């Protein structure tokens, strides 16, 4: 299968990619990320540890890796009003993985940007506004993550 575009040519801004490094243990980082995203206006209705699941099911021996499914219900509702297919990308995942003990990496992509990029969301002014609004919330959350880095 070949893609219609070269993924390596994408600028991180094209997909709303955001990353941060936290200097704290894994459990503290997960809690910090959860609290920071809630304070920025997201809920976290879904969360799980793929590493724990894979370590248990297939003896994967994976380092700590955690997924927080963040959601702003009002924005999710607006997105579904414009494209029911967007539900296939819900929720907005924020991933925390342990790079080494005491160093955690936090990673996020904008599903609103991805949805537009792959054609499941409309190319409209309303969608661009939704991208801007959800991006501002993610920017706030990541800004607050960085402000506490090293505090624990």
C-alpha cells in the first residue's frame, strides 16, 4: 500500500504533534499529565496501560507506557456534528512512556488535524475553528506540563 503523501514530509505542526519530557517517576508523570489536561478543559474518560496488558498477555517485557484518552465533550460533539467518521479517532490520546527511570516522555497528536488530513473531516472554516480551539487547549496543557517539569 502506498500513501498519497510522504509522512516524513509532514511538519509536526501539520499533525499538531506535541512532546514534553518530565523528570519524575512514571506513576507521578501519569497523574501529573491527567491533572494538567483536566485543568486545561479535557476530561479523561478512557485510560489504560498497553505495557501492563502486553506484559501480561504475551510476556512482552515492555517498559511503562500509559495512554490517557482526553476529551472535551463540547468540542467532540461539534466534531461529530460535522463528521460522524471522526468518532473513529476518538478520544484524543496523550501517551506517557518511560524513557529511563525518572524520565518520562509525553506525546500527543491532534486528531482534529489528522482527521482533516486523512479526509474524514470537512475542509471548512468551522473545522479550522475547531482545530484552533482544541489546539489552544492542548497548548495550555503542554505549557503547564513544562512549567512543573523537574518539580518532583
